[in-house]
């Protein structure tokens, strides 16, 4: 992908990077549950963190586990050459990440790899420079019976107050807090700075936030702990909880010791992101609701701000990942939820299939009602611009419907069933029938007049200029000259089944077909655009355009977002070497109830006055605001995982060991990506020295490349990743 186009995508993702609680009902999520059946070595996930490259790391009872968003890789004692597979907590020291085994062995994590370090006994205490720590507390799994070193672990069913006489809390700023149920002692680089009294009847719910120590009481009151104890209350979304209002709170603190800029609060099966504002008050924001952390024995948590995903480790049930819904799908309680044409008949009110009216004026609340007088099975709608009313079609009948109370104002009967209607900017109504006849009705005439005949059913009508009318049919796209009243077919679309014709804000004409992909009209010829890797774009339904320069294309297999500039660049360079556009893909994980959108009618989608788009699908109306979407892009690096030559592993950091004579070479690459893996596009090319042709092939099989029995010569292997400008180049 060209750098200019990459910048457009990254800029879009950056604008709304942290906005994962949209204007709709908060808390909706996609739940994914991983166990030992999915690649975990076992089901105790005790601690979770991410490394500098973006990989997620899990501490388990049977190894250190890396998660790239798709698959798990376990680093056992056989890989690390240490003595124990039982892993403990993660710690950061001077921007370096370490995990400790049960035998007190520091394991360094960097760039997606783990390696045992040759650190002497007591190295951790030396790193922190805190001689006040009880001797051996690290070696004894962070506790010695009476004293406890806080590691950020969580227990949903009880606190730690009754278990220990002393609590030690580490800060990433070389500080240590010691609590003995009566007072706090604060140390900095082994020196006692000050002490202050503090008692609490609650379970120990201490946590660090922005290098400051806090305590959460049962009442929901928060204390900032320093020589002067400052009591305050939580702010934000958690105040809306009925339990919090009734002071029947049992708030759990999901504190990750390696994360200092936020904590997660849990109450009433809901998770809240807690951050410190500029006035040192803790503000909460609802993330997810409807997950029972106590039932699932949750003991560890990590919130990834970039993706908006919450990773929850269970002491017995593996890993749970909660992903935010980017779209909201609404369905009616009764009747079919297959939706067809829809129109905004009043501000923020949509009328659609089954005579249902949806009111979006009081979001996030959405109300549903039924119109009393409109036809129940209309197949096409069009706004009547002069009056503000709208046209509706039911078989052979054309109706004018009042936008005020949805009653029928007037009606016309056609000789045969109508399939498409369209009102142009001059207020002329165009009517297409199932046998290819095109009719017109002017705003000043009560009569419908025949205009021209086409060879098959009319599917779509669009006026593109003063004298140009495009008419789509089941067998071809036609351009009509309104002066001469003649038509001709568009080259390359002579037999296409036209689904939709769209004129963009920059006046390009885009055409969606059923089964043949989509096209751009240029100089009276249709130019085919490349399809996505799975070829889902072979059946596009229609186009919508947002204010950021992107087209959105619903299909039978999900929804695509593509930069219009990418498409135009491809068309303008079609006769030269040209990279295909990057299609960003959304499916049910993003909040749809089905991947199958609906089309073949008009309007297929409607934008309300408050900027919400409503898309018709085969199971509900899909709502979203494209200008507030934050696509999770695969922009992280590409890493060489391992190299195996004829069954012998080669040090990935020492490529001088590559033999000039081998029968088989196996190379594995890895990259972290927490989004939909259909958006992860990694390709590779093997180029023989002197060759002018470079053909890149999709990298499948979980990042593995196998080369066997190459003819003698010099080769260059290139692995590249779209959207990341990341490359791996090996000379063989």
C-alpha cells in the first residue's frame, strides 16, 4: 500500500482511537473463550500483559504463553532452558518486561519472544533497590505466610485482609508502600520517606494509578493515600448503577501491576474503565456488561486500549476476551427481522419493512412502533422533495404517503408490477417495472407517462446529469440520453445484473452488480475493481460514502470499508504495476446478528438527521456512525519467529548459519493483531537472482513458509505485511 493511502487509514484510526463506548447502548460485546482445546497449555491464566511489540502474554501453570490475536505459542522450560513451567507475575523495570517462574527465575520478554536471563539470585531486589522487602518473599511465590507482596492478582470471592499481617505494594517509580493494618510506610530507594496512619474495615482494595496509591471502600468512596489522606467519590458511568446508588456495592478492583494509567472496576456483572482526571478524581466509563466474573473464577485482567478489548484470565477456565461492538443491530420483538427499503420520513424516524417505525431521536433509547395506514409490503421508496412526503410501491400500486401521519394521500395503478422508483433533483419521478418499461411522472402532472422500454426488469435508476440517466436492469446497464430519448449499453456491463448505481460526492459513478463485483464508470466504459481475497465483493449490494473519503460496501458475507482514493489510484494506474486497494472487513464480531446484508431495492440504507446510518440486513437494522468508527488496523511489526533447516532449528538472530545446501527450509513469521484476521494480509515472494518478475503470494498456514528442493542459485525471500510497511528479507 502506498504511504499516502496508509496515512489516510492511520489518521482515521487515530481520531477515535480510544472511543469504544459509542452513542448506542453501552456494554455490548463479542465474547471469545479459549481453553486448552484452543491451544493453551492448561486453563490457569494467572497474569496477563502485552509486550513492546503488541503481543499478549499469559502466565500459566504450564508455561509462558504468547497470544498474537489468533493463535497461542507456549514457551516451556524446554524452550527457555529454565527449571520450572509454573509461571508467576509480570513486572516492568526500567521499561523492560519480565516474568518470574515459581523457582524465582527472571524471564525477559521483548519483541514477541521470551528468553531466560542470567541474573544472579536476588537480582529483583537489586533492581528495585528495596532492602526493606522481607527476605525471600519473591522466592516464596510473593508471600511468606504472614506478609504479601501485591502482584495485581484478583479474587472475585474474597479479599486478602484476613490472610496477611503486612502488605507490600510496588510502584514502577522505585517506591514501595508497606501496610500493617494500622499505618502505611513509604520508601523510596530503600529509604523511609514518611509514615501515616490508615485503617479500613473493608477488604484490601489498594491500587496504583498514575504513580499514586488509592484505596476503594465498600461504599464506593476512594481515598488517595499520602501523608494527607484525601477522600473522594467515583465519577462517571458507575454512578448510574442501581446497586451503587443503593450503596449495596461490592466493587472489585482489577488492577494490573504493569499498567499504571488505568484500572478496571467490576460490579454487578459490569466492567468500568477507571482513570485519573486532571483534578485527581477517578472517572469511570462503562466498558462491558453481562459477564459474570465470579462464576468464571476470574483472577487476572488486562485492558488493551488500542483495541478496546478486555482480557480476563480464569484460575480454572482459561482465557476470556471481550471485544466491543462497533455496530448496533436492532430487531423487533415479533415478526420477521428481514429488512428491506427504509426511509427517514421525519427527523430521526425511519419507516421500513413490516410497517415498522424506528425512532432514533433519543439515543441510546430506540423506540419501535407500527404505521397504521401504509402498505405492509412495499418494495421501493423515494422522498418527494417538494412536499416532504414520500413515494411507496406495492406491486402494481404507486402511493404518495404523508410524512406527518403515514396515511395515503394519493395512489396510481400501473399495468404491471413496479420494481424501482427514483425522484431526481428536478422532482421528476421515474418508475421502472418488472418487464423493463420506464415511466415518468412530473410534479405538476397527475398522469404517469411511458418513456422507454428495456429488455429486462429494471433494478435501479439514477440521473447523473442534465441529460444523462442510468438505468440498471437484470441484463445490463444502460445510459439514456434525455434529449434524444435513446439508450445504449455500457461496455463491460452488457449482461450484468445491476444491483446499485451510486454517484459519489466527487461525481464518480460506481456500479454494484450481483455476482460480477463492482465497477467505476469512466469514459462510457465500466472498469472492474479487484475483489477481496475471499471474493465476498463479488456480490456487493450498494455503496454509502462518509465524510472521511471512504466507501462502505455491504455484501452477502459482511461489510467492507475502502478508501475511495485507493480505488481511484488503482483505476488510474491499471495498465502499470499496481497494488490492489485495501479492503477493511467487518463481520458478526463487530455487532451484526448476521453477515448477510440485504439489497436489490431502494433505499437500501438511510442516514438520519443525527448522522446515524441504518443498513438493512437479513436479521435486523445495523446502525453506526461511519465518521466515528475506529478501524483496528494491522499496523504492528512483522517478526521472524523461527527457522528450521532439514529438521534442525537455526538461531533466528544468527542467520550466518543458513546452509547453502539444504533439502527443506521452513520459516515462521509472527505479528500481533487483535482485530479480524481477514484484515491481516501478509504476502511473500521468492525471487531468483536476475529475475525481473516478483509475484507475491498470500501467506497461509499460520505464518509458515516451506521451501523445498530449490534449484541451485541465489534467492531472496521477501515477506511483507499490508498497512504496516513491515518487511522481512532473507538472502538464501
